[in-house]
C-alpha cells in the first residue's frame, strides 16, 4: 500500500463517488444485464456502466479507474471484451488502519 497514491486517487470527487457506487453496486447499477450474462456484481461493474452513471467521457473514466487501480483501491477483471472493476477491500482496510494509526 502506498498512501501517497491513495491520497491522490481520493483527491477527486468523481473517483470518491465511484468508490461509493462500487461499495453497493446493486443500489446504483442495474443487475439484470449481469444476471443475463451469468455474472454478478462480485466480478465488478463494467466500465461502460460506470461511464454512463458518471456522465463523463469514457477516456476520463478509464483514466480515473486506472489511477484508482494503481493506488490499489480497485481490482479489475477482463471477461471477453469487457473490463469489470470492484473495490479492493483489503487495501481500503489497510489504508483506514494507516490513517487511524498515523494521523
């Protein structure tokens, strides 16, 4: 875990919003297309769905997701031609413990 990368990732409102959406994806995204493909939100949420929800350009969202992945906040999985993102709860917990201990 690199705290500086996490701080940078969390400095953007949209990136924090994405983390919130991914914390409870069933609350913010339609599960039906996932179930129809034999998937669940355990695999993550498709980049396209995150992009539509945000209202930002696909290139911007891809950049945001990559920043969060490099910081360790997200994990990704590619299935076919789609990439799915989910929270990395281990890193989020470690960062929370770091903040409690260091700040």
